[in-house]
């Protein structure tokens, strides 16, 4: 299932962005995926146009790597 949120058109309100993110979070949860608050904040920055899509992808990867390292350190990773 694709959980991609495209960049909204200029003039999109905060309420519309919030609704789109809430829908994506609910859709992901239905598939057993949790989108945590820090991940939602990154999505929100992208949706507001505060960061470019390539920057979003770079930051998302950094966040995922950081979380994976923390999980492994805490004994929650796949190698635990």
C-alpha cells in the first residue's frame, strides 16, 4: 500500500494539511504501520513547502537510520 502524500497546491490551509496527515496516519495504522509524532512533523514541514522533496527524503532516511540504531541499542532491533 502506498502511503505517499503529495505536496498540496499553494494556499492549502493548515487544517487541510492536518486532515491529509491524519488520513495518512489512519491508513498506515490500518496496515499496522505507526507514523510517530516526529515523523508526522517531518511530513508537515514538507507539506508546508518548508523543505524540498529531496530534502524530505534525506531527512526521513536520517530519522529512520537514527531510530534503527536506537532500537538495536535498546535490544529492539532485528538482531536482538
